């Protein structure tokens, strides 16, 4: 079964629940800001359903950047 068929109902349910919860919260509620942020970025989040290349995890990007960070640290040791 494709990802879209399994995940779409779950994602749609989550969107409806977040929208419903947000309507019951005041602006000063501690969870209002994160919910607003998620709802604003919802289309980008839901891209994972339509594009099989998209991933919800940031691990691949972090691994790609790790080499630069390690190189920078090693360069400081050599330079001193």
C-alpha cells in the first residue's frame, strides 16, 4: 500500500485536530505559538505525502553538514 494511501487519513486527522484545538486556545496559551507555526507550514509538511523523495527526518542533512563542522574544528587545531 503506498505511503499516500496509509498516511493521508492520519495527516488530515492531525490537521483537523490541531485546527480544532487552536480555536479553543487563547493567544497567551503556551501551545498556541507552536500550533500556529505548524498550521502555517502545513503545506510543506504534507509534501511528504506527494513526493516520495521527501523525508520528515533531518538526519541526512545533518550528516551532510557534519563533515564541514569536523573540518573546521580540525583546522583550528592545526592553525594554532
